[in-house]
């Protein structure tokens, strides 16, 4: 593994275990076995390093989604996406929070970045909704607003759960997300 990849892997581990605040250049350097100054040959600052971690995690989520056999029916695809997303958030809560809810300078913004298909994960939602329109399952409405609505429900539920505002164990929370997601899917139907 090259030094840049080792740096990114160490930062990912620290972020996953301790959150973004736990990622310092000194801790990353110690984990990799280099000096803190050596990191700056690859990443000009901590923010750039953290953005590289987020970008790699987004790419991995999309790779994981696209590598599996998925249903053709759009409503089934949305259900699977919802469950995959919730599972990721439950398995990697600190990484999830950094990727989706913490303030980042490089974070994509609605509407321009999404309409330009710069969001690897929301593109999957938009594609499923578009497929639902083409399959005559869903109403033909603004796909990006509909995708944002779907994502906002899910992100909001996960934030509430991560903040201990939803008092139930993970399996019950997963079931709740699926139930509420199903209501939203039904609202998209013709």
C-alpha cells in the first residue's frame, strides 16, 4: 500500500473510532509511522485529508451498492437502498455523521450539485425514482426534490437515533425506518 493510501486508511480508522475531532495530523502520522510534516506532501491540510476520507467512503458505498444484484422494480430498489443506508449508519455512526451531517467545506449542496449529478449516493436514489416513473409506478415529479425528500427523511431519522432521541435498539430502529420509508414510497405512487 502506498503512503498516501496508508495515510487515508489511518485517518479513516481514527474518524470511525473517534469522530472527526479525533483525527489529527500527529495521530495519523503515528499510525502510519511517518512524521506529521510528511503528511503535508500528500495532503495540504487536515480538511483535505478528511475530504479524501469522505470521498473514498462515498465511492465505497456506491461500489458496494452497484456490485450486488439489485431488484429491477424501483420500489424494491428504494427499500433495499434504505436498508443498506441505515445499516451503514448503524455500523459506522461516526463516519456516517461526518459524511452526511457534519459541516464540510467540500460537501455537495442542493440543488446545483445534485442536479449536476455530483452526489454519488443521491444519484442512486434519483435513478431509482426515475426508474419508478419509467415503470409507471411513481408520479412524474421533480426527481431531485423527490430524492431530497427521501434522503431527508432517512438522514433525519438517523440523526435522531444517533442523538439518542429515538429510544429503541438498533433492530427496532431499522424496522421503523423501513416502515416510514414504505410510507414515503407509497406517497410516490401514481
